[in-house]
């Protein structure tokens, strides 16, 4: 199916007539051009379904539920309890660099646990 096109010669002739008639006929000229554009648009869209607008906002993300069964709290407690002797051992044997590595590891484990996909 071919789509109708706005005839450029007709538009050019209408523009030339507008120039000849002067500014008194601007409103009539605009109405004429808009009508032609609307007719062409309607003819093009006649065979196509109208698009349905989507939601104006993003739907809220699902809330995380407490399905950890206490694993979150247990990991936090174990991390704090293990951090005390590990920190002491790291500082006494290797210094500040080892302490940073120990704490970075503890934080990484807790972040990985918090970011894991939840079931259910």
C-alpha cells in the first residue's frame, strides 16, 4: 500500500498565493496547510493501530522480604566477632596494610551476601 504524500507543487502554489494575497489571509493559509497535513497524516495512519501510551512512571521495584531466615544477622555477628582477633593478628604480624586487607575482605563478604539474589 502506498502512502499519500503531500503534493509539493500544491504547497508551493499555496505559498505563492499567500505571498500575493498578503498578511490579511495568513489565518486562511495556515488553516489550509494544516488541513492538508492532517488529511495526509490520517490517510497514512488509517491502516495502522493507534499506539497505546505506556505508564507515565516506572512501576516500583519489588520490596525485599526478610527471607534470610536470620542468615543476615548471623553473618553480621560472626563478621564482628571474627574481626577482633583477625585485626589484632594482622596488625601485630604484618602492620597496617594487613589490617586494611582484613577489613576489606570482611566488608566484601558482607556486601556479596547482601547483593545475592533472593529466592521466593
